[in-house]
C-alpha cells in the first residue's frame, strides 16, 4: 500500500490501485480520464480537492458506484487517516482492493452501510 497516494477526487483508493505506476492521479497530466470524469470536473468547479469535502450527497459520475461512494461517506464520517488505517490493515489480512479483470473484495456489496462495516472490520 502506498499511503502517500491517498484517494482520487471521487474516493477511489489510489493508495491500493495496481494501476498507480502509470497514473499520477486526478490532477496529473497522465490522467487519461480528465475529459469525461464528472467528479473531477465538479470538484474543480467547486474549488475542492475531493468529493468528500462537498456538503452534497452526490451519486454522480463514479459516485454512482458503491465503492467510491462508500469510501467518500466513510471519509466524511471518520476521516481519511482512519480509512487509510483500515485499508492497510485489511490488505495485511488478505482483503483485495481489486484484481485485474474481476471485482475485488470491496466490490461485492449492495449496501453502503454493509461496505462501511466491512471496511472497519475486514469481515463480511
């Protein structure tokens, strides 16, 4: 885990992403998603660094997916450092953020609250 990479504007965990070698993040020249990313565009327009700093309960763009939405809600409630701590501990315990071509352990949830509890405990 690369804690220093933190999170994308939408809440995705750059710190755990296997593609972070080729990606410099949302604000880099290497981001290949800048032309279509609604969350990047919106947060830039609102002059905020991340969606979790916004007061609205948005489900636009990548926040329509459970993982980035739940990560954003988690950070709003508990803070970025606690999420990093949980993700790091979960990774040490074998929880997988994502696997190439298939869902990771954080992707198989239908409820934001269930995913948040999984993040905190590392157990289904």
